[in-house]
C-alpha cells in the first residue's frame, strides 16, 4: 500500500470513527498515530509525542482560547442577552417580522462578546422564542431566524473556530478578526433582509410588535451602553493595534466579570461554574488541536497535499473551480459533522492546495481570504439538514415545534448564505479591504 493510499484509508477510518460518535480528538489521534507508525515507525512517533505537545501548547496565540471562552461564559451568565434583545426589539420590533430581526441583531451583538454559535443560539433562543410565540409568529420563521442568527457567533469575532484556523495555518489572528468583520456584518444584514422579504411574501408569519416611542428607544439604548463599551474596547483595541488578541481577551474577561457582578447575576457559585466550564472546554479544544496536529503531520508525511497540488495543477481546472469543489464538500460534510471537525479534518489537505493555486491574490492575503470563506461555509453547516446543531438547540426550547418546520424555516436563510458566499468568492476585496485599510 502506498503512502497516499494509506492516507485515504486513514481518512475513511476517521470518518467512520466520528460517525459512531468516537470523540474527534481521539479519532484523529488514533488514525494519525497508526498512519505515522506505518510510515515513520514507532520510534519516530514516540519522539514526536515527547516534544510536539509541549511545543504546541507553549504557543502564545493559543492562550487566547481559554480567555475568550471565559469571557463568553461570563457574558452568558450576566443576563445581557435579555437587554440586547429588548433594545433591538424596541428599535425594529414594530416592523413586520421585527421581533425576528431583533433576534438576529441581538445574536450579532452577543456573538461579538461570546464567540460561540451554540451559546449564541441557546441564550438568544431562551429570550426571543417566547416573545415570538406570544405574538403568534410562525414556528418555521421563529426557528429559522434564531438558528441562523446563532451562526453569527462563529463568524463575528471573537470566534473559536477562527482562532483555531489561524493557529493551525499560522495566520495572524488580529488580521483574521479584522477580515471577518465585513462578512459578519453582511451575514447579519442578509438575514434581516431575508426576514423582511419573507414576511412580505407571507404576511401572517411575522406580525408587527408593539409601538415604541423615541424616548423608549433612547432609554433602551442607554441600558446596553456597557455592552457596547466592552465591544469597542475589545474588538476596537484589536482592530486598531492597541491590544494583541490575547491582551484584548484578558481585558474583556475583566470587564465582562465586572458587568456580571454589577448586574447582580454573578455569585461565587456562578463564578466557579464558569471557571470549571471554561477549563473543561479549553481542555477539550486543546486535545482536539493535539489530535489535529498529529493527523496533519501524518498527512504531510504521506505526501498527499503535494501530490494533490500536482494533480490539480495538471488537471486543467481553474483555481476557482477547485475552490468551488472544496466548498461543496464543506456543505456535504456539514450535514454530518460540526464546524470544528470540518476545519480540522480538511485544512491539512485543502490549505496547501489553495496556497499553491494562483488566484491573483498575494500569498499573505490568500490564506486570510480562504479562511474566511471556509468559515462562512462551515457556518452554513450549523443550519444544514440533517444535523444542523443550532436547529436542534432551538427546537429543545419548544418541543411542540415539528422538526420539519424548523428545517423549512432555515431554507430562506440558506439562500442568503449562498448569495453571500458567492459575493465573497467573486470579490475578495470584500474580505480584504478592511485588513488593508487598518493594516
């Protein structure tokens, strides 16, 4: 068996292991270890395991992961979700479908602090879904808007998947955050436009909310000044070079902790719980990163990326055709795998191929552009049947809502996603303009 055939065999075994719910970290470590031994021998594997984990986890950039996770935990427990939704609802709730738009806007704002799609969908769903049901929104629109809005947590910085991608591909985290800002804004605007079009086509699905005065709008905005301040300090500090991402995350943790305490939502048991959950999540992510690193080394030893580059270069296919094929595989895998699994499984193969292609983009920009596009498409997997983790989270808040209606509700938002992906692929400047403007 050739090394390339071995690589494909291990990838197949990896998919089988994950399909039977073996943890992704363990699956990647097992397949990577077996492949490594078969190519380099046991002594080489033991030498790798003796040095690589220390080198990998001594990376300064990885320290941002537990900090942003803790920031998200504290934000979730501070009760700011209710205030965000109330403020957004005060401004746009009177429009047709306004409550759904407010939920999307609230998800975008909370995602800028939380960094997790599942947490964003969960916390905003608890707040917004009862209000939508009270106003007799259709179940499909309510579920679709909340599930789609939740995906903004993975795209709008800080994003755990974006950080892991940057670490694995040795990209600048600050530039990745800057590049994600406009695509994230387009996502939120696209979802709100989708809601506006949908409720005009089907007026009964999204009734108007209560009328509010300008005084109420201004008062509600004052209620979230502290959240806006944290957002501006953390992300503004990164964008304008005042902080590194790690320093910004540290500042964000302190400010969010103060917010949680002053709002009366945080007690000692809540703080301990947040620290424990952060430690558990960090350990899980680091274990996955180690497994991915071992699997990536095995893939590199097999020469699969190099052979893939050679085959695709001689195939006569244009770089954009190859990119579209990669994105389609992301959509297919999104039906079965979560976002982090897709990134970790494909990056060792896809990234070297993309970097070897000529898209007419400088190499320094190419990695950033591809990373954002990959993240956007991976984000779509969170609402793609038959898995769609965000959909199942929203459904868990209302068991009377048929799963079929939930998946029906995300279809308009998937269309919005496809349009956005096409724009980002055809016009790289959308992603890279802010990086160049600030850099």
